[in-house]
């Protein structure tokens, strides 16, 4: 391994020297004030927005990165905690100011959107794996009170925007390989022809995984066509797909198993061959038309998702007549759309901009559950039917926002009326397994108000407040300990406050700072587990207080630095009982590190060559509500990357070299909050290397 790293380093140095011979000095350009649409709904300077919003540029997403997981790009955003679980069967964990930290799989309580199409279902579950980083123009992250205008389960908003095909047509291919058998191959084509922009990208990822029983293959396809039917309108058609067949799931680790062997897997994962297959496809259309100074925006989308997952539940608990089985099998069909009218208003007392919108989303699962064993004793296979139901979630939300700029003041306010209906139609009623059907409807107005003041052209301050709510998910509503459908579960309600400053230090640096407090009532927590079914309840109050600090600075024409710091104190503000245990007021919320720090130093001495060092620190993380189980310890890791590019006529060549966890630190990269088997921990890889190369031809 050491010899391989040495050879890779020598090759990188040789390429850098070659670039130095032919290259010219380059003055780095740091984008300190990008345009964003998150929050205001129309393109506006991020510096002028009276709330916390960050934009990660295409270059930050691309340069020296692997293009595999959103964690690569989002680590640089303050307020976010993104944990790469090294488990492609369960996706990333993303939390924003503590929202979403409890999710055992996927993303919960954070609104995910890509090209105007929700990557989250109306009940709040989302999949970041559907983001195609190869095609991203930027990722916007909205936090704090302004996010409540995106509806229920929007503790934060992460939006990815793909680029339009522009310029001369070009085609390309690239390959990437690295530690733990990682291989990724990609084909792409983009450009513009006869007034039509096109973008196509297809990739295949194979990995053996860091831990045992964590191999995966992932195929992604993305296509986009952009049109301008006339001078006043724009039209885009977007298609994407994600396919994973038989992705191994290593499950969590006990503390002792992690210490004995970080690559270990629980024996039940091997016995039952725990795995997951995903087939996800979606198609969307975005249309925008100008009517004088006003603009109409419309989006329509639809898609399907088929998932089959083999769990490690033993046969014993499945003897309970009400158990749903050890194999999850569902086919989801989803569709929806939105209309938005953006209207400037004439006024003698400043500039007014009005946004009126309506969003409709519907997701329907045809869901079955099966035993994961046969009467012959064979396990890890599909057995008898134990669950058969139709799950439907629908939301219909109107909203209005008004932005008023007068002198040095900016006032932005809005309200959204959220309607979420969750319905379970149980078709499996046998013996003691009764009818688990039920319907629950949630309605809530979520207002937000932000006021900003420009002390000078280089210093803005703001205060923001909002009231939001988080509905239970289908999985949380499905079962109660005393009833088939948990009608007693209420949404959690939160009041958010934020105070911030944004400063431009000349043309070379920008600092964002925000203080925030979030008071939540009826937090949703695990109540208990019976017969293999987990039930949920509402806890008392929680409080989250914190500080976010972001810095982007150009130290020299060739040097830039980025820093993202978060301090978050997240605690239960009242005591409660859950599962027969008392949870004391003052206990820390699990899954939330108190301190997170990301830093990056980037050097680009020559055109076509850049290299950077990244550092990430996270404090310890509690794993369950009582705070008695071993907390995942604090850690600090450092990464190094280099990227080179050469242009030879119509050809463009690119090489990437990356070393993660330079000092081979052993640490817990993520935790599974409240795991009933006390397998809370998921080990992160030690020192890892990656090398890639690409070629592109422009016609």
C-alpha cells in the first residue's frame, strides 16, 4: 500500500511539473456573492437575503472530488451534518440544525429538491442518492426560519440545479478507481445544436465496500433537453434514473465489535444476506414564461420507485401474528406539479416583489411484506406473505411571499398553508392480524418573517423568525402499541429564531455568521418495540441553540481558504417516559454533534493545476435518548487532493488524485440513532486513495 501511494504521489508531481512548464500563472476567482433562488423564489444576491442560504458552486462540487455522494460537496456548508455511512443500501444521513439527525435510513425532515422536482415524499422521507453530481451547476442550502415556507418536514432545504447544455457539442469519458475495489466509469455528452441544449450523463459505480458485506453496484442516467420556444419562454425536460441491484447491507456494529474489527459485520447480516435493490426513474418538465415584468413558472413531474429489502429479523419475532415480515417489497408511483407567479409591484415606497404559488405532490406505495425464511429452514429468501397494503400520501400547499426593499431595509415575509393526508389501506387481514387501515390529515399555516438592514454596502444584518411543523412519516404512523394505526401521534411544532450578519471584506473575503434558537414541542421519538414492530410517541419539548460561521477568502491570487464552523447545543427541555425508561430534561439529542468544523486550503499556481487540503472535525455524538450508551467519540480527519487539466486542440484531458484520511485515523463515521439491537456504530474507512482520468472532445 505504501509503495502504491508513493508511486501515485510521484506521478502526480511529474504531471504538476509538466503543467508548470507549459502553463501560465492563474489568478483564482472566488465567487463571494452568488445568485440564489432558495428562499426568495427568484434569482437574487445571496449577500442581500435576510436569512441563511449558501450556494456550493459547480467547481466546488467537481474539483478533486469523486462525484459519488452529496457529502463531498455539503461538508463545507455550516449548520449541516452529512454522514457518509459507507452503506449504499441506506443512503446518506443529512441533518440541518439538528433536523433529520434521528433518521435511521435515508433523509428525514429535510426537503430535497432537484431541478424543481422533490426528492422527498410528502411525509418527509428523501433519498439524496438521486442527486446526480456530474451534472450539477450548483447546490443551494437554505436553513432557519425561511425554510418553513417549503412546507412540512422542511427543517432545511437542499436544492440541486443541473446545468443547461450550452456551447459547441462535446463528448467525453472518464474512469475512477481506488481503495476497497472502487471503480467508476462515466460517459457524457453536452452542448447546443439548432437552438436545443442537451446534456446526457451515464455512470456505473462498483465497490467492494470498506466493511465486510457492503459491496454495491450503482447505475445512474441523467438526460436534459433545454428549449427556448420564443424570446419570452424557456422549457426544460429532465429525466433521471438510479438502479442498484442486490446492494449489501452490513447493518450497524456494537461498540465491542467496532473496536475488535472496524470492518466487521454482525453475523445475522451474513446469515440472512441482508441486501436492498432499488429501481428509481423520474421525468420532469419545467416551463417559464415572461409576461412583461411578471414571470410564470410551472413544473410537472412523475416517476416510479421499486424497492425490495431483505432484513435480518429472526423467525421468532415473526411468529407474532401482527408482524409484517422480514422482507420489504414496495412499488411507488409518484407525481405532482407546481405553479408560481412572480410579480414586481409598482410602489412609491420601495421595490415590491410578490410570489404566489401552489404545489401538489402525491406518492402511493403498493407495499408487501414477506417472511425471510422458508419452512425448509432456508433463510434470506422471500417466504409467506405477511403484509399487503396501499400507502398514499398527498399534499396540496398554497403559499404567498412578499419582498419589500426600501432604502437600506429589506423585509421578506410569507405564509404557507400545508395540507398533508396520509392513508393506509390494509388488504392483509388474517386471524389475529386485524385491519391496520387508517387515515390522518394534518393542516397547518407556517409563517415566516425576515428583516434585513444594510449598515454599509459591505455589511448586512438581519433577524428572522418562523413557525414550522414536522408530520409523522408513514412508518411512524403505521403501528401503535395499543392500536393498529397510531392516531395519537401528532406532528412536532417548532418556532425558529435567527440573528445574522453578512460581511464582505473588500473583494477578497466574505464572512457569514448566524445565531439561532429552535424551540420544538411534541418531538417524535421511539416509544417501544413489541413483536418486531417499533412504535413512536410524542415527547416533550426540545431546544436547539447554536452558532454558524462561514468564511470564503482569497488570500492571494493563487490561494483560497474556506471554513464552516457550527456549534449546536441540542437538548430535551422537559422530561418524559419512553419504552418504560425516563428521559431526563437536559439530555442531549442523539445524532447531533455539538461542534463541527470544516476547513479547506486551495492552491492553484498554474492554469490547469490545483491542489487542496481539507480538514473535518466533529465532536462526540450520543446514540440514544438516555445518553447512557457509549457515545461515538470525537474525531478529526484530513484529506488531500490534486487535479490537472490539459487542452490539446479540440481535446481536453483531466487527471485526479485524492487521498482521504491522510493520517489513517480510525473513527466512527456515523451512528444509527436508537437502534433496538444497540448496534449504533458504523465505522469509517482508514486511509484511502483514489485516482481518475478523463478525456473530452469538442466538435
